[in-house]
C-alpha cells in the first residue's frame, strides 16, 4: 500500500477506500493472537507456519494472515479466528497449520479436534462469538484487536481509525471536545477514577505561557495485571489518536508515552506507531491541514512501581529520581518542567476516539450512574479462563468469576478475589454479588485500580496473601515518607511473624493501628493504599489471623512453619508415586505396602501432596 500524507478529511477517506478495497480482495483473513501471552506459547511459530504454507499453496492473493495483539482468551493461546465466518481454533501447534489450510481454508471443513470445548456443557463451539468467555463481555475498546496488525497503520485506518481526530479538528472547538468528554462521564482508568473531562478543563484553563504537555501513563506494574500493556501492544494507534485529540482540546503541542522498558513488544509497537503516524501527517506540523501542531516522544521507564504515580512519573521523565512530591500544585497546574500537564493512562486515552465518534450519550448509557463505560480486567489466578475481559461497569463479580471466568479449577470453592493491584483489597465469597464500580469497590475495602483481578480458591491462606503484597509494596516504596518506608516494612514484619508461628496476642490490634496510620500519613497513592491488603483480609478473614496466632495453625495448609505432612495409613495404597518427587528422600516404602514419612527430612515442599491421587498425604 502506497504511503502518503493525509492533508484533510478527503485524503483520509480516499486512503481508507483504497485500503478497504485491497482487504476486500482477500476471501479469507486469519487473525493469529500474537501478543506477549501468545508469543510465550509459540504464536510466532504459528504465524511463520501459516505464511510459509500460504506461499507454498500459492494462495497469497486469496488468504491474508494477520498477526494481531492479544485477543483476550489467554488460557487457550495460541489461537486463531478465521474470517469472515469467525471460526475459532485453540491451543495450536505449527503441525496443525497444514491441516487448517487444506481442510478449513480450501475445503471449508471444520476440524473438530481444534475447537474450543465448553467444559460446563461438554460441547464443542465453532465460532468465537458463541464462546461463553466472550458472550458476557462488551469489548468496545479491546474488541478491535482482532482486526488489526499493530505494526500496520492501514489496518487501523480501515476500521475507521483517525476519523475521530478528523472530526475533532474540522468540526469541533477545543471547548466542545472537553464538554463531550465531560458529558460522557469517562473516569480515569488508571486507578483514582478522576473525571477525565474535568481534568482536561483544569489543564486547559491553567496558564503558563501557553505551553502544555499531555502524557500517556503506560507504567502498568501491578502483579498479575497486563491490560494496558496488551492494549498498547495490540492497538497502539487508538491510544495515539486519543492523545492527539486530548492535546488539541487542552492546548498542548507535545506529548509523552511513558512506558516500561520491561515491555519490549509494547515499546516496539508504540514506537513504530508514532513513526507511521508522522509519515501519514497525523503527528507533526499542521496535522490534517489544520493549524494544530503536536508530536509524541517515547520515554522508557525502568520498572519502578512508584512511577505509576503522576508526580513520580514526571520526575522520571525529567531525568530525576522517580519519587512523588506534595500536591497541590497538581500536574494540571504545574507538571512536566513546571508546565501544565495532563496525564491519563492507556485505557482512558483509547476510549476518547470512541466517545468522539459515537457521542457522549452513547458512552454514558453503558455502566452505572457514577461509573460509565466499560473496564478491562486481567482475570488471573485460580480461575479456569484466564485472560483479558472487558465488561460494562456495574457487572456483578459472580458473572465475571463463574460465567466469563468459567469458575474455579478442580471444582474447588471460590474464596476471594483481589482487585486493584498490590494496593487493592481482597473481596470474599460473601460479596460475589457485588457490582464492580468505583464506589462499590471502595465501600467493600478495595479499589478499582488499573484493573488487576486475582482469583483465589479455598487453598489460599489470606495471611500469606497479605504478606506477599506487603513484601512487594515495601520493596517498591520510594522511601521518601517515613510512614510508607517504615510502616510497610513493619507491617510485613508483623505478618511474617504470624505466618512463621511467632505471632502473639495484640499483633492484630497493632497491625490495624499501624495500617490506619500508614494510610493517613503517606504522601502518595502507594502509601495511602498500601494498607488495603491488610485491612481487607483482617475485615473478612480475621479468624485466619487468630488461628495462626492462638492455635499456631494455618487453616489453608500454606504456611510451612505451621503445617506438617503425614501419611494416612487407611488411604495409602503403596503406589510409590509420592517417593520420586520428594527432593529429600523423606518418604520410604515398597510397592503395595504402607509408606512412611521421615519428619526430620521433610522440608514441607508439598510435592508428595500434589502427586498423591488417593488423598493419602494429609496436612496437619
């Protein structure tokens, strides 16, 4: 496809028609899910095998292979969708490619062995749109990933990309755009949930010699969270378009994408997207024939969790140590190099073109009264269907866990879900009907955060969970605040002692008092929310803390110092399966005879427990 500058809305329409005409010449298009999750399971080999086989069959003019970003259903990677029908094949290997080409592509036959099987209905499903994982979702932001090769701007243009920018520059005054975003009710998807239109208005009205900045916060660093990374990998131009529109509305001429260098695919794709946007005249001077100038610089972060906080992020871009500063003044008043600066995260920016194209009323009808639109969550942990889910605000937790997520593996009981990243809270099974929106989560002792959702089953120790997140937070504290620096460490020490059987009466009360002090006295969001894992687990699982302290028992059988493995004489069949995985040789026994376990050698690794098929290894 010939590259050329887009000077106005007419040029954009002509180029889009050319691209769509070219795409229409392909009778079949195959979308391979090729984000980081897919590549980890070999999707690049699948892409290569398809290209090689298509070339061998000499059907390049009929079949187009498209390496897309993540399509959401990470549990079944590598997967493909074959258009126009939408046939869905899962867990592919390179050896499957020849059969797919010969049977499905050339002879329109479905390969049963490659279909997804719904475990509840024990039914094979042919089409992506009929898979339960997708049915309950509303993928307005992430749904376009399947149609886009993130390295090709033409794919984005073909689905209407940069129409919103064209409309904004040719039809809307900056104030009108801000009003649309305000009326939509869009809130920041980075965690705090501040109204986006209100933030934009504050930044536009700020005065500082007329020079302002916009920043995309792509410093997602929550354990188990990868929503923003996947969106930047799969559809970077949606983020850039949102930033350009936002810059025009605010009156900024320079933008930054602050992205973790630990996300090489995201860095690669957004860097290429910026270059392509410049080539097409969508960044730079006089964008689309207007008098608006704007460009974007990629700034790479080095993995400091605290740099997700606005003022720490700004310090990092400026080349200083990434640590937060006192507010006010807020970044919209005095931000990057002392200039008014508007910061939104990836998902927030990606919503902007949709709102400009479809209108504030359309967006505001999705979600709840106080939480509009959809939210992308990374659904991970003890769940059958791991992946990225995009759902309307207000959906209840039960629908996400059991209808989209497919429930808990091994038919175990759901125990809790941690939302909002390491600073979020743990929501128990008693609140499975909790609506997922900003206010409901805060009331329950958690936060929306950027969208991490870690599911836990009955085998999870909630005291150990609190220890894990406290350990992460104490390491990631920048150290500027005494309350955060020392408080998170001291909370970890107390919880660690409890898990090691050293807990004592009064520890729970001390932990609660300390958690509240850290929450109140810390400077930035990290310290202010660092107590959530402790306070929420104490609120809903206090009896587990008490069992650890008073009874010196871990009810879940997780904390090594408080458990002991033994062999049930009545259940042991003498199969010898537990002997081989034991790294210490602690288990002895002959075939079909009762085995014995030497406690002096046992390191409580749990290998025998996981191996035994007869439940003969018990935890005391």
